[in-house]
C-alpha cells in the first residue's frame, strides 16, 4: 500500500462515513442506509448498494422502453383529419 494511503482500520469514523456515503448515489438509498443501526450498517452496505444498482438499472430500462414506445407510436401515427373515401 502507498505510504500516503491509510488502511481501512486507520480511517477515522468521519472518513469511513464519507467513504461509505460516496458509494450510494441516490438520496433514497442513502436515507435507507442511515436508518440502519450503527452496528449493522457495514454488514448490509453491499445489499443496499446492490439494490440501488438494480433500481437505477430498472429506471434506465423503463426510460428506454418509454422512448421506444413513443418513437414507435410516432412511426405509426395516422393523420388527425379523416381521409375522404373518394
């Protein structure tokens, strides 16, 4: 390990908190992590990170499907005025 880098056991509580908080990107999952008791936070951090990744992935998939649906609807869009039969 480099001389200027601390090991995880040498980090202060504030540094550990900042390190762990940086791994969660959304406010919802940060709040979920903070709602856990101090004694179990580290144990469940990986599960919360995994759930957040799934959440973000599903959001991306739904956004892509919504855009594809809109593009497909525009492709098949019919004119607003009715056509004459003659």
